[in-house]
């Protein structure tokens, strides 16, 4: 272990900044791999129809902070005064924070004692019986279909709008070298898509290094991909991920309750 542990992070763009700041406050050396870009999509006809009908939805489920940002921008164009009807749901605390800050709405999330996962969100009591309810699912292009399928089985009419795409990028330069020689102390990944992408670039040495993920589902996926030492953090927020890094690197973690959620 080096004097200052080297931590690789993978969150794209602005989403990675709170995590980087929190880890730097911990005293580790942070490097971002920059292997995914998020890009907003042109507005499709179905998406425009969803915005025009927004006041008819009973629930709005938002799956990521970037989806929340895109949603807030769209609603600002179509609804200068936000309708009171829809109830908002978010998979994680970071997404809820964006919705609260940008739209000023109350957001239901999985309990703090549970992982920030689709399964934890779907366990909320208010999402169990959805007959004759309209639900808008705000997400990116592609991705898992579990939320929409489960809500539909429970009786909801679900409209899914894709507001952005994820573009995977081959690691280059220093990032490629780190993955080729395993020259880091821990890597933090909170996306299954990124786990799969990075596995193709990791040498045996890199796969043997500690990996921090944000849910048991991702830990299971990591093991099937060949990562040998996945650790599950208590969620995907900077505070939870920093605590996991501190534990793996045998560092004294500070009080991160006031960290920006992400």
C-alpha cells in the first residue's frame, strides 16, 4: 500500500466531482478513468407528449441524477408552474437531491438502511398496488427494464422516456496503463455497464485489486466478470463510497454526513 492510496473512480462528468472532492478530503490520490460520457437526446415525439401530459401522471420515477437534470430542464420549458399531482420517486439519494434542488419537490427513496437499487425502490409500500395509475419512468437509453416491467405487473400504465445516452469510451493514456498493470489500490464502480466495459481492459493484476461497488447485485456481477475482491458499500452516495474506501485502505474516515449526495 502506498503512502497515499491511489483510488480510481469512474463516474462520468459532473457526477464524479462530489466523489472526487470527498476522497481527496480523505487524503487519497484520486484518478478518474473517464470511460463513459452522458449525452442528452433530441426530444422525440413520445417524449414531447409525456411533457404535455405531465399533469396526468400519478407517479414519476427517475433513475439517475443525469435523468433528473434532463427532466428538470424539460419541465422548465413546458411547465413554468409545476403541477401538484405527480408524486416523485428516485432510486438513490443523489437523484432525489437533484429533483429537490431543481424542482423543489418531495421525493420518495428507498430507506437509508437499504441499498440504492431498483429492487429497494420497488419495495416501497406506495408502489405495490397501482391499478389505474399512470407512471412516467424517466431514464437513459437502454438499461435495465425491471422497474417498468414490475410496475406494469402491479397494474400501472407505464410510459418510459429516454432522455440521454451513455457512450462508453476506451481507456487511453494513464487510465489504460493503470488497468493494464494494476497500479492502483482500489477502484470504485457503481454501474453494471461500466463493470462490464472495464473488465475487458483489466489485466489479471487489476482484477485482483480491491473493487468497491454500491450494491450486492453489482458485487455478484463483478464476480462473474472476474473481479476477485468486490466490496459492497452502504449505497452509492459519496459518504458511503468514501467510508468503504477508508475501510479498504485502513484510513480514518471523517464525518461525511455533510457531503453532497451523488
